[in-house]
């Protein structure tokens, strides 16, 4: 009988199972799907391995980098590391801007980058500098968690600067518009990225698809250290006896028993397992109130000669906010246009959305030929909506039932729902389980 069962093979579950096996405490990982990775997995499309949505990774993802090192992938093997460049482009030659921080100690690199930002007026640079200096000094931590737009307006950020600088950054890091976004989480993310080490803001470009980046090496590591990974194993119920979690029941009626159960599931799936149990009903109710935000990724395959001068650029005044060049990950000519948050793009027909996105890209790059192939991936529950209200609903990793734990990006209050958050939660959960065994 395993001491720990991990339910869910996304990045939080993989991190938890890997950490337990690293500690010589083998775990059984159960995944309902036929592959690992959760919302950050790979799929096959006409001979191409594509990610189930484009993800942004940066140098501040220390726990993710450490986990990859554990499973045998050094940073240079897994990523291209490039100094961050914020390139925002408007169509038809209209004004965009470039913010390229030089290699200086943090946060001087950001401040120097803002001073030299090409395309921002001196007034806008001054506004951004004043707020950045305040954040670097620890300001805005006190008081209520306000919508980010309110905080930005309170600190003299103009509507133009919010549109050009803060909104794109907020969408990229929180997948939430400034009108709804938690200012506390946004400030935390900015500090992690810009206030400690200039390399924390570097862009990490995976050299391969997400499936090969973590899920496949993690599975090999887990099994090497006597853990087990079982796919297509859908858990339908928790087994709780005398206030202790003792196992799980599968949809086909089979049962697995263990001393600890880590539920590394999305909030809606986790809620379904918690709700039938009186001791866990309050936690389930909180999970049921969490709102989610979608991400839509439109893949466009051009001729292999088509490239961007940097792996990603921001698009101003268009449906898609970011365009990623997958050529930097070994897929020449493949672009990923990313649309964060709610909007008509979630209900438009595929043909209509592709026509709009490819047309908008053509206004930015009129010399590009039409795309040869396209694919739309809509992830309706890509992340939690990173609002002050949602932040208050986020549970911790422990539950009222002994031996029942929660892991997932939604369990880290005051941190955005990104891959680093998923990994951090899984590692923390495994360490708590390990400590509880003593």
C-alpha cells in the first residue's frame, strides 16, 4: 500500500509526486486522462506537437527550474534564456513602444529601461518610474486589496499608460484585466520579477513542447524511484474514516488505500470529490464560488522563413494581445496568438476568429503570406480569475480531514495561477505530507 496517493497528473501533481519520490517516499499518481500535464500538456495536430495553449515562463520561476533539475533537465537543456524585452507593436506603422532593460542590478535595470523606453512620452515614463520606485521600496502593501485599475489611477498612471504598459503586463502575468485584477497579486508578481535579481525577469523559452519539458521526465523519475503513475484512472470518491482520509474509489469501483491523499485537481474537479463529505463541504462551497478566466490560443503555421526578431511581441488595439514565435522552440514558421480573458472570441466560430486574427496579424506584418494551417485552442478554465474577491476564496493546502491535502495553483494566496504557482503548491504539499509522517 502506498503511503501517499496523488490524484491528478498536472504540474502540481507531478511536482508533489516527484518531491515525495525524491525523499524516498514513493507515491501513487492517478490521472484520469490518457496523458500527463493537465492544462499544460501537449497534443498532436497534423504531425506537429503543440502545447495545449501558450505559456509564459520567466527567470523568477525558481521552483520550476529546481524541479526540472531534479528530474534531470538542466536549465540550458530545457530553455533558451533571454533578457526580457517588452516590444509592443501597433498596426500600420502606428506608434508602439519598446522597453528593453539593460543588464544592471535589480531594480535599476527596470528603472533604466523605463527611462529609455522608446515610444513612451517623458510624462508616461515619469509616471511609470514613480510607481516602480514605490513598489521597489515596498509601497502599496498596506490596506485593502483593490482592483489594479483603482490602484494605478490612485498613483497617477494615465489611461494611455495603463493601456500601453500595465494592462498588457497584467494580462500576461495574471490573465485578468486591470479592472478586475488583484493589485496585491500583481504587485507580488512584479516584485518577484523585477526587484531581486535582474535575471528573474528573463524570458525562458522552452526548447521543446510542454509534454517533453516536464510530464515525460517527471514520470520517468517517479517510476525510477519506485513510485507509480497510472493513467485513465478517474477517482470518483474519497474514503474517509473517523476524520482521516484513507483512500480513494475509482469510477470502476476499484479502491486504493493510503495514509495521505493529495488532490492535485482543478477547483471544479476537486469540489466534486469534497462536496459529499460533511467535514469538507465548506471547503467545497468555497471552491464552487471561485471564478475562472479563459485563454484562447490561435496557432498559425506560416512558411518556415517567417520569424519574429524576438520570441514574443505585444499587439496593441487588436483581438490577440501577444504573438509568440514558436520557431524559438524548434517549430519554424509557427506562431501562437494569445487572447487572455473573456470576450467574443470565446463564442465566435473558428472560421470567423481565424479570419480576424490572421487579418490583424497581416496589418502588423503586411509582407507575411497567409497562414498555411491554423488551430484554435480555447481553455475555458485556464486560470482562476485573479480578482480580490477570488483571492479571498482560495484555500490553503490542508483541509479539516487529516491526511487530505490540496495542491494546485489556486491554493497559493497572493500568487498568480501560473505554472510556477502549480509547482510551488505541489512541492509545498509534498513537504507537508513528509513532515506529517514523522
